[in-house]
C-alpha cells in the first residue's frame, strides 16, 4: 500500500487515541462523567455524536451498496430515517433531557424507566438491560463486519496472522482500536471522537460523489444518467417495482429512532434543554448532507463502474473500490479513515451504552448496591471488553451483510423502546405494568417475526420489515395494559421538584 495511505491512517488513529486519553484525564472520575460526560456536551458535539453513532458503516457501505445494486428506489430508507430523526429531536430530545435529570438524575435508559415507574423498577431495569445487551451485541457485530470487509478489500495481503483469515484480522483490529479509547475515556471520549469522525464522514461523502461524477472517467450527470438507463431504464426511478409493503418497510426505518439507546443517550448529555434546538439544527443539516452523499455515491458509483468496466463483486464495497482507484494516496487514506470513523463511532457508542446497563442495571442493582464510583467505572470498562468480545464472535462470518445485521438490531430497539420512550415522556396515565408489557411485546414480536422468516416473505409476497408489527404491538400493549392497571401516582410533575 502507498505510503500516503499509511500516513493518513496513522494520523487518524493517533488523533482518536489522543482524544481518548484527554477524556480520561478530564472526565472519568465518577459514573456520571464516565457514562454521560457530566451532562455537559455542547450542541455541536451532541448533534454530530448522535449522527455519527447512528449512521455507522451502514452509511458508507450498506446504503450505497443497496443503491448500487437496486437503484434509486432504495433511497426511501434514507428518507424515512431523515423524517424519523427529525421527529425524534422534536418529541424525545427536550423531554428526555429534562426528565432524566428530574427523575433522580438517571444515567441510563433502564434507570430512567425504573425511576419513572418505581412500581416495576426491577422488572424494567432487568428486561430493558437484557434487550440492550443482546441487540447491541448484534448491532456492534455489524460494525465489526464492516471493519473486516474494509481490511479485506483495502489492506488484504499486508498483514498475516497465523490461523487467522484477513477478514478476522480486520474484525479484531477494529475492535482493539475502539476498545482502547472507549475503555480509557468513557462517554466524553466517545462523544468527542464521534464529533471528529462525523466531520470526516461528511467531508468524504461530499468529496466522493463529486469526483465520481466530474473527475476523470466520470462524464457528468448527463453521461451518468445515460449509462444507468442502459443498465436499467428504471434505475433512477423512485417508484418502479415499489409495492405498498415495500414502501412502508423502507420508510418505517424512521420509527427505530425513538428507541435507539446509543442515540437518545446523547439527548441526556446536552448541556441544557434550551440548547436542544440548536443541536437539532446542526444534527439534521449534517444528516441531510451525509445521506444525500451516500445516495449519490451508490447511484453514480454504479454508473462509473459500468462506464469504466469495473468489476465490483460486493456492492457494499463500492466506497472502498472507488477510494482506492480515484484519489491520491493521502486522500485515499483520509477516505479509509472516514469509513473507519463511521464504523468506530457507532461501535464505541454501543459498547458504552451496553457497559452502562451492565454496570448500573446488573452489577449495582443485584451484586453490589454500594459500589464506589471508582469500582463502578472499573466494572464499566470490563463490561465494554465483554460485549466487544461477544460481538466479535457474532461477526466471525465474512459473508454477513452489514445492512441485514443493522436492520434486525435497529428493529429490535425501535419496537422495544420506541413506543415506550414516546409514551413514558408524553402520557401521564401510562403505568409501570404497561411499560413492561410494551417492552416485552415489542421485542418478542420482532424476534418471532424474524424467526418465521416473514421479514423476507410474508403470505407469499414480499417481506414485511419486522419493526412495523413490533412497533404496533408494543404501542398497543402499553396503551391497553395501562388503561386497565393503576399508575400508582408514578408521574412526577415539574412543580414537585421546583
């Protein structure tokens, strides 16, 4: 590999590790600092941290790959996500920031639910923590799969480890780098690295489509459109072949936002409720630019590949192929760093949320209620290691699809926590029993739907994305059970603490 690529990558890795050690010195003295950065994130850091931890390798691998293979009709996933994220910032963000502090300074989502519904505190903390750890192990595995694919495609043949494939080496190298700064620096390190990584990702997604279209071999938009028409006259159609079920399966990805712990935990860490709108505006601008770039990359990357006779065996590697082909080695290294940034920002966030739940909702709840702050931080770091190793085991199959793994985990969180978070923040009549019912109903429905294969084929037709039945069942369970059970005065009005 060219020296310039290594220079860019080494500088990127050095910056990530430096941020981790900076955060270690600044913000790891207590559980609140290690898990929430002392609730002191600026709007820009909170916004880009939420965005970068959300999009992951899916933004640079999964989404462009889907568009490369199937055309513009796959962009409905991105549109659904954009709308869902916007509503999430409007409905959930300000309420969660205020209520998690009002309900006994809750540091994790399970802890907030327990404080919000004390009559079912143990059940809520236990069930929600189990769901978080299980689905995050799968979600984190998707990031490690992306890391393995990057290493195999871009760095293959450079590093040999006895009895390990190139893919496995990539998986473990990705995990080790993320573990280093996450274990050392905690939430602040994750948030600051996410901010930097979010900037790198956005720049890459602006740069790559422009070069693909207008650089050597590109030919501009008109030439790309002509080439794609030769591939498939409907390649640039938003609706060709799109069924009603397919449309809803795509746009309902946006429902998942309301229940993603690694995203909504950023809302809990913003400096104040008053700064949430500013964070929202920054975050949505970043998301619009990044999604537009990813969609353009997939579509116009296909045109470039066809026009120049490129053989792309795995559509999810189109970003890697073009980065290696079109740019100076220093820029190629920067683009690889952008992909690593997308992967690592999400993995680190998921590992930290998982470790927070294991520490606060298992260890301190069942094993050592009087654990000191120093002990809690240590257990949190060990939990990060544990979940990371489990995720690496799940990611061991090199044929795993990034988008497939992400879709299952996304649906699990969205269905389990989505209705629960919206209603717990907005509906005073909701009961603790209803909360448990919704949590279980959403998660079980998703797992059952996947196990029956209905996400691939339903009643002889196209599959129905599992988040749809899961979200509906979770919402119904909360509403019905809450109406037939007592709330026991669990809602705390703002005046009660003022």
